[in-house]
C-alpha cells in the first residue's frame, strides 16, 4: 500500500496533462475560496487560498426507558480549515477538528484534475461508500447519522481514489490503508478497496440517481500474537441510537478472529423542485478465521485434549468458523416550506445544502440489526457471562458458537431546519427508537427511547 501511495505521488508530480477549461469540481472550489472572509489570490488567479472555520453547538434531552442517558450540551465540532488552488490542475484541503477525540485530522487531501469530468485524490478522506456516509454533517439534514451508517459506515481513511462525474454516470473507486482515527497496535495495518457507482439524470427541476457501493476491508492487526498477526484482528460495530450527546452503545457487536469484511449498499435518491426522497440499504458480511493449529496444540495435555486428541475431532467440537451477517436500511424525505428548491451536486452526487432564509421539514425511518444467531443456538447466562451454545454439551464446557446478539432498532426521526444564511443553520430533531437487545445484560430492559436534540452550526 505504501509503495502504491508513493508511486501515485510521483505520478501526480510528473503529470503535465492540460485541462482546457475549469472543471465543475474546480469551479466549486474556486467559488468557495472567493466567498471566504480571509482569502488570498495571486494577480493571475492561478494560486489562491482561504482560511475558514466551523463550529457545531449541540444539546439534547432524553426520555429514557430503563437505562439512564445524560442530558446536556456540548461544542461537538470546532474546526479550522484551509482550501487552496495550486495552479491549473491541483487544489488542496486541510481540515482539523479540535473537539475530535484521538485523531484531529478530518479531510486532508490534494486533488489532480485530469480532465473536465474527473480528478485523482490522495490523502485522508471519506471512502466512496454510501451517500449518507460521505455527506458532511454540515450538509446532512439530520443532526445525527442513522444507526445503519453509524454501525456500517466506512468513514475516512488514508488512500488514493479516482472520481469520474459524467452527466449520466458517476463513479469513484479507490484503495485505502490505515484509518487514522483507529489506534494502531502493531503488526500489519489494515487496508480496503471501496467504490461507488451511480446512473443518473439531472435537470433544473428534477434529479434522480440510482446505484450502489462496495467495500472490502482487512482490519488492523492487534500486534503479534503466537508469532503471527493474522488471527488477532477484531471489529466493533456499534450505534448510540442516533444521539448527538449521549454515546451509550445500545447496539453493539464485538467480533474477534476477523479475517475480512465485505459490505455492499444500494441507494436511490431523487428530488423534484422543493421535495426530495432518498433510500439506502447496507449489508455487512464478516469473515472469521481462528488459529486452529495453535488452539489445538494448546489444548494438548488438558482434559479437552484427552477427549478430542486429533485436530479434526477438536474442530468438530469447537465448531466451524462461520461468517456473520448484519444489515440495515433508511428511508428519508424532505420538503422546503419556505425558500427555494433543492439542487443536486453533480460533483459529489448528493443534495446541496439549501440557501439562506429557508425552512425545511425532514423525516427518516431506519432499521438496523446487529443480530446474527445460528439456528438452534442456546442462549444462556452463567457465572462467566452470557453466550450462545450449540448444545448442552458445549454449554457444560463453556464453548460458545459464532452467534452474535448485538440488538436491533426501528428509529423514527422528524426534524425542522432553518437556514438563517447558507452558513448559519439551526436544527431541531425528535427521534423515537423502538429497541430490542434481549441478548444484552445491560440493555435488555430498554424498549422505547425518545430524544429531543438541537444544533446550531456555523461556518465561514
């Protein structure tokens, strides 16, 4: 991966292909720079930069069922950003968030505009997967992302991608390495391949696109164990039920011995003047693999080893490495009651943020499941905790199977957004979550959860 990224930098540096006219992506960047309060430009306009900032102030009141959530307010984002045009073919973005826990870097990338409908991008940015996943929280019409995207979204990673945005076709694909937001514990870093492909029709009044995304990832290793970093990779899928203040992980699936993950998503989005609708589905497939040789050799000389003295009998008792599957989908809609119409961003294949003096009403339904229970499994709570067992014999030995009980939720969210200016936004959301996590000792008593959330967001 490092060799690929290094080679890509050399290609970018040596590129001399001329673009006859300003591309649509360059036009958007230049307009944003020129609209800034603090900006600089050379007399010929070939080099320019803008320094900007963004802040999100959030508050929430929760109406709980069994588990107590914490009401309150916080400054959830405080960003400093730099946008720069570098000659005829390159531009650059640098974005840091001082409120982010752990890694402060957000978008940090350089783009090379190879032709009027495409660019190559290198740096840290959102992997091309799912419209909701890649949309900025400043532009997304709800305060919190859906539970599906919270659990299955790819987020940002260090990588290289190419995007082609034709009036009728939109495609972006790339290769990615480390997620800078994840702590690295040694061994091989993870990597992924990600792509989003859409067919579309765009016009002034009506826009529609349909397509999907795929993502393949090998997670980071957790150091070296038993002479290898191959079998100790883990994955946590979780959601706080679309909350902006309290981060209680009501939905959570912990997976060990993860070999790789494969995700695919489907999406449909359309708008007619002041009305828009969008639907997304995401499926996640997790492959798991244990270090059978080490586990079997470690059992020799024990009671288990005497009962199952060959590796085949040992495997038969322990159970095969089964994959885990999870899924979720969202349907959302919005209407502009006061103000203009929605507009479609052809470069990003997303709906644009409405302009100033605009009143918007939005609604969203989401279903997310982190349950994958092997048929016939016995769920039991014992002295060592809870778990799923294939049979009473397995239960007596404390040998759990590969079932996952991370919970499921149906969420209904209704929001009101007022765009005071294009850069100053007030949002209020009400969310009802019908929740079921019968396999969680901590949250099995929770069923109906209500949230009232507010946000004031500003950028310049």
